[in-house]
C-alpha cells in the first residue's frame, strides 16, 4: 500500500498580505509555476492546485501557458487514478 505524505511550508502572514494572496492562491501559483517549468505533470500540478482538470486548464489558458501533456504523463495520471481507486 502506497502512503501519501504532505509537508508544510511556513509563510509569514505579512508575505501573504503583501502579495494580496490567500494560502490557497499561493499553492495554486506554485502549482502553475512548477507545471510551466516542466517540474510537475499536468495531473500532479492540478492535484496540487486543488482544481479539476478543466478549471486548471482554463487557468493555464488564461495565462497563455500551453498544456504540454504527453503519453507518459497520461499513463502516470491513469496510474494515479487507479491507485486512488477512481477508475
């Protein structure tokens, strides 16, 4: 059985206030950035952002970020869905 783990990052409230962002928005920004830099697949970035595939794709599109989704990423996402019991 695969166990998932999370980590916490401390961000001072002053930073969120200065950026005029919520913690959730910061997490979404990080997910978008990591996806754009090819550090996360579409599925993993979408998961991190806490969005559905359609909503995350719209967010990327609104920023002019192309979805670079290949067969390997599709297979990775399918394996993740199977592991989660969603298919």
